[in-house]
């Protein structure tokens, strides 16, 4: 197992170098000039030339890349053009928000997805089954940003049950430890912060998790149906075990494996959806940072965000992979 | 990981019947095809179904509710919403189908070559695949669009540059599996050419999972295209692309929610049609049928 | 393991989720007298000399004072850190008498020495914190002049409370310029402590002190109880960053925020009809138009340019696109002094447009290009693309076929300002300091010395008679005489029609009715927030 992890990690090195090359040179093909963008519709030609020089934009590209790579290895992605703060600091502010959102969405997706899938498989072709599978089919086809807008409009606007975005009630003070208000609130045993941040989390998590939930429900249903037809289940039933016990003890266990795989496949979609969800719900996360920095042509920030997103994504996939190996007794890595 | 996934997804239950019988008995497939037929017809016959076009302004008649002259009302420019939805179907169907078709063909070809020939070609392709899949899909596409410039054409390019990877992986995995089968070995022994083997023996056996996957990919690409347009990176105004319409309508959400809600509904319906077809196809094309 | 997940973890998670929903009704009491202002984007730093974007300005205007401040609700100059000032008859020497007993928020005393120390980094290349050597949003040399060509002001601290600036040439707009928030005075100690960049730890003398800034989420400032202009009436102001305009509106209605920094035209009626909300509207210091390539294509002919102006129905655009919250333009914002009241906007007159086109030899019209951008700007809240589409529709009616190309904002600026484009381009401007020169000069003047258009004269308008008037006005200290010169320039500009003049976007904000004492400032900033209370 350890060796397997080692091998996987080693395998990542050339991948990440490839990622850095792609990102760096990709960004430099972008039309439009950072210096120009910073100046906006004011400023003279002399200002422009001066700014270009200050930003090192007048140096050869390969030198810019080498400087970038040597910094990146040390976690130094340079300084944001717009805010003049270190890129890694900007990312550090945003990342916890995205992690919290993604985990909440994943939690929602797995729990409700499994629940719906198992229910549907337990009563195949019943109203429960048809209804939930129809719902799932629709859920999978809903654009994240559209779901978000509608949820916000209905539960935030019309009904007023939940907040309209943000991570916390305005200006509520709390001690930043992890940067994830829910966790920080729990750590500080601050009921107000936990309550407020949870209420802020519900709608974005549901919007973001809806697609993954649908996929998981479908997968859970079909594998459950398959598994329920197997001999050992019939044996278990024949032994006179209660149906609930048959399902929870024998069937679900076997149905869980493909779900874990699916979660791995859904991670990318989840991170992608975060870009849109964070925009709709005013969440100061990595996705929003990505969009604002792309639109502002903040090269160093875009590079940092994309690379960090890739690293997080790769790490999460590795984790899922290992979890899978751990859960599946048939797989043993030498 | 992809290998595990393929293994896990591979159906376990076999019910032998003929394919056509299955098609006729698969309500999922029929329903999906019927739905798609309606959408395609509506898109194609748009000029017959409405007398408005998708972009002419009427600033005297903005934000009108549904009426006999404007079936679904008008938007902030006084444009007919029904007409825009119909003409929008053309764009979104094109995004879904065209983007997917190219990645399906190109990706499968690459996967086929890599899997069949193996060796250095395989290693290079897989390394490239590793790099592409190291990014969250959408983040990479956004990055590419930012690089290439906004607009429909560049959006297609970005989707193609990233999308082939899934097909290459799926087909390569299948080829590796099929390559070791006796009938391929046999063909090789009796001296069949590579091209002959691939076309006659390998391709038919590996293309099914790619085609089944492509149906859900169509849905994904429609969602992707509308998301990019929503963010201002894809289709540009005044195109009646559905995601763009949602973005334009969102400013008026509080007063005219339907401007955003209806295009979203159109996306959902189209997505459902393709998902149904995909599910149906998966049933019908199961091995052993 | 799996069983553990099923039996223990899942139910626990479900319970947690239910708890989350259960907490929905749990309201959290807000600290007393907190005013929340919703803004659309985050600030990029809070050092007045280093940034120049609206959002940074919004926050900085609560933290900083300038030597002179704009009077509440106006662009007229009133006392700031300087209690009084004198201008020499030749218009070259400005002497400021500073207020006594004022301290920066960090306790540093405010006097001629500390103010000079702060401003020194704007004008002295040898200062280790010289702002031009730092990465800045922008740097406008028009306040203190340019170091490079020697037109920069000389600054001297005459005594502890007297500061004097001397210019080589008369500099009529200086007083207006120095009141801008970009000339707010930062504690020199803060600049030093933060390695020349106190953008994340700003220290001023203003009515509110900086507390914290959470990226893309909010900025908090708290009352400065010792403020020289009177104790602020609210304890805290939170600038909450909410990118979606529809969400901002809902938040205002739900009293989650009390002031919206901007309101999209589609929501004007909604605010006006809500009894709990107050609609704030004032003429804005902006201009919006469609620039034409005055030196290329059919637009070389003045009659064609005038025809374009007649062909577009500005009133319908104002009503349809901008919900009636804009004023049609004749070339100059009506709130500026020097505005010529006898000049009226071009009427919508298709026949006249066609006649002029025929006269110019384009009876059958012509085809041309238009560049647009999609994002909204302060002077164009619906974005360039929508205006472009509307104009395109009107021009088609007089036979002018327009092909629209949309560019992302950065690429747009590059093309628009630095390339000899031909055709149309959406154009606009927000005033910096409330001086007519800031519009007529920046946007339409020919740089005679270098024989090229000034950088923001993107339509390449060139009329020597017009340029001469502007030159003369810049050297005149008497404001009444200056105004007369600008009125003449306004007339010429209108006739030359270098743009299709569209409109001036009113400054529109919305607030809860319990917000009292809030005044719009023509410069859009949140000046004098110490006067605002929550009832």
C-alpha cells in the first residue's frame, strides 16, 4: 500500500510540471495587456511603458517562466497585479471557503443520493422509484447556475427562509483558524457562528451537489438492483433476516464501491460547479477568485489559482483512489 | 481509476433478446427519441412557428407578459421570448451534438491507436491524458477560452481540446481488453492487416461504451456551453443561446423571473431527452444482445 | 467500516443537516448601529495614492480626509484637513492653513510636516516610497504635474501648520483635483511600518477607522469618536461584496443591507414603489456615447457624423435600456459648470439623417464595424453590448449596416485607445475632479505639441479652434471667465459631433428609509458618512 502511494506520488511530478508549462505559456498567449488593464481608461502611454517594465512584461518569456517555476516550487506564485498581495495569501483566503462548500455539497450528494437510490431499488417500479428516478434525471440536466438562481430566488427571496449569499451574517466576528466558518465556529464553541454559517451553506451546497446527487442515486439504484439479485442476498433472505438488515448489512456494502468511484469522477464537476455557485451566492472562494482574476487578466493570480486547483484535484483523486483500495478487499497493491 | 470505473459500470445482468425487440420494448429510449424529435422539429421549424425573429428590438414593448401576440412575453429589449427559445435550440443543439461528435471521433481514434499499437505512442498519449485530467475539467476549459478569446468558435475549440480525453481513455481500455481475445489473435495469425483487424474486429467491440458515454457527454457539453456563455465566455449577444439568456435575464430576476427560468427549463428538457436516449441505448446495446 | 458508515455516520450526518435546516429561524442579533453597504466588487487596496478604482474609493472615502474636502452632496470645495487656503493672483501658488489638534487613527499628529511627508511620495522621485515606482492601478499626473517634464508642483512646509504648493504654470483645476479621494492623506507612520504599502492597513484621519478586510467578502470600518468633523452617528460600516445585482436588491429588501452602492435600471421602479426604501437619484458626472473614427471612412465628413446623431432615438434608448434614469446628451454633462444651456441634444429625425447622408454622398448608406464590450461601467450600467445592439438597430433604418464585434474589457481598451480603428466604438467617461477640462480636454482635445490625439480622444476629434479655447481656459484663474470659454467649446463640440452623444447616467443609489442624512456626491464616493444615522 505504502509503495503504491509512493509510486502514485512520483508519477505526479511530471504531470505537475506539464501542468505548470501549460498554464504559464497558456496565460501568455492571452490577448490584451495586463498593464493596459490595470490602467483602465485613464493613464498615459508613458504610464503604460513604465508599468510594463515594473511587471517584468518586457523580459523574454522563458525567463519569466523560469522565475515563475522556481518560485512556484517554494509556494511563491508572485504578487497579485491588482491587489499587490502575495498570490498564495489570496489563495489561502479563498481555498477554505471552497473546501467547505465542496465538502458540504458532497455530503448532501452522497447522503441523499444513497438514500434515494436505495429506496428506489428497495421498491423497484413503485411510485418512489419512478418519482425519484425522474427527479434524478432532471437533476442531472440542470445547469448549476440555474439551480442556484432559482433556489436563491425561492428560498432566499420569496420565502425568506435562508440567507441570500455570503458565508456569515454581515460583520459577525469570529476567530479565523481554518478559514472555514463552520469548523472555526465549532472549534470556538460559538453557536451563533455555527448556526449562521450553516444557514448560509445550505442553498449553495444543495445547488452544487444536485448533479452529483443524481448520478450517485442512479448508480446506487442500479448496483443495488444487481446485488439484490445475487445468491448471497437470497441466502440471507432465506435465512429469514429482516429486509432492512439484508439491505444495510449485505447489499449496501457491495453497492458502495462503485459509488466511491463515482464520487471520484464527480470531484472535477464539483470543483467546476464551485466556480458558478460561488458567483451566484457571493462566496469568496477559489472559483470566484478564478473568474475575477481571469477577467482582470491578473496573470500571477490566475496561474496560482489554476495550479492550486489542479493540485487539490489531483490530491483528492488520489485520496478517493486509496479509499477505494481500502474498501475493496479484492484489490491489494504490492 | 478509469479502469476500475469501467469494470464497475459494466453491467452484470444479461437478458438475451434481439436488439430491435429491445428498442421497441425500451420505453426510455422511445420517450427520449420522441422528446428529441420534438425539440429538433421546433428548432428546424422555428420560422414557421413564430413570426418574430430572435433579435429585433421593440423598445416600446419591453417586459410584456404572455399574450396572444407574444406567447411567452418579451424581454428587456422587447424581443419575443418564444422566438428566442426556438432559435436558441439551434445553437444549444449544435453545441451539444457538434462538440460531442468531434471529441467522440477524434478521442476514439486516438484511444484506438494508443491501445492497439501500445509502446511509445501509448505512453505519450497517456502522459498527455494525465496532464489534461489533472485539471478540473471546467477550470481548464475556462482557462483555454480565456486564452483563445471568447466566442462560440473558440468555445468549441476549447471543448475539443479537452473533451477527447474521456473517449481516448474509454476506447483504449476497451482495446486493451479486446486485443487479447482469441479472435483478434486468430486474425493476426492468418495475416490480416492492422487496419483490417481494427476495422473488422476491434472497432465494433469497443465503440459501444464510447457511444453510450457520448449521450451523457452531450448533456455535459450543453451544460458546459451554457455555463461558459453564462459567464460571458461563450456565445455572445445578441445570440439567443440559453445560458446567455439566463445571464441576461438574471438582472431582472426580481421583476421578470421567467426570462431566466424558461431558458433553463429548455436546457433541462433537452438534457433529459439525451439522458433518456443514453439510458435506453445502454440497455439496448448491452453485450449479449 | 462500511457498517460504521451506515449505522453511525450517516444518521449523524442527517441529523446535522436537519439541524442546519432547523436553525433557519434562528436570528442572530446584530451589533447596535451597524450600517451595511452592498458593493459589487472588492476593493483592490486602500492606499489612496496607489489605487484608482471605485470600490477602493468607496471604502477610502470613509477613512481618509484630503487637504480640502468636497462639501456634503456637492463637488464644490470646502475645508478638509486645511481650514482655509489662499491662491496667488497669478494662479500659481496655493497656500493651505492646516487644522490644529487632529490626529491620525494611529495617534500620529496631523501637521504640515506629516502631511508633506505623505504627499512627498507622490512628487519626489527620491522618496523610497515614490508611488510611480510601485505597482499602481493608475497614476494621474494632472494633480501635481509631471515629474518628467518638470511641471510638477514644489511643496514646502512653511511652518507647523502651513503648507504651500508652487506650480510653474497656472493650474486652475488644482483645488478640485486635490479634493479627490485619491489625494487622501495617509499616516506616514503607517506607510513606513508597512514597507511603503499600507493598502491592507490604511490609517487616515477620517470619520471611520479601518478594522478588517476579508477578500471578496467584506470590509469593516468603525467610528472614529474623535473625528474633527463630529462624532459619527453609526458605530460601524460594513461594505459587503455582493457580485449579483439581483441578490443585492433582495438583500436590501430583507434589510440585510441598508444601502446599495448602485441599482440596475430594471430595479428603479421596484425601489420607488417600496415604502421601506428610498430612491436616491442625482445627475452624474459621466458621459456615454458611441465614438466614431473622425479621421477614417465616411466619418471624416461632419455631415455623416451629424446624421448618425439624428438617426438614433436617444429618448427611446434612455427609456428602454436605462429605465428613464439617464439624461440625453448634447456632448457635455449638465451638472458641469461651463455647460452651454442653449445647446440641445440632437433630435431623433430619420428624414434629416437621410438628407445629410445623401448630401455627403451616402444616399444608399454604407457598411461599417462597431466594437463593444459586455461588462457594465459606471457610465454605462447596462454594458456596452446592449447599447451597441440598440444603436445597430437604429442605424439599419437609415441604411447603415453595422457589424458588431465584442471584446473582453482589457482587449477592448487596448484596441479602442491605442489602435487606429475605423467605424464605431462604445465610449464613455466618469469625471475625476468635477472640472470641465476633465471632460472637454481629456476626451476631445488634439495634442498639438505631439500632433496626435490625446490618449482618451479615441475618436481622434481635431478642431484647432476648439483646442485654442481649452488652452486659454486652462490659463485663466477667474472661474466666470473660464466658464464662458467652455460654453463656446461646448457649442463647437456639439456641431463637430465626434461621437453619437447618448446620455449621462444618473447616479442612483437605494437605501432603507431608516437611513438618515445620506447624501449623494457627484463624485460617487461615500463622503461625509459621519452625518449618516440609522433610526
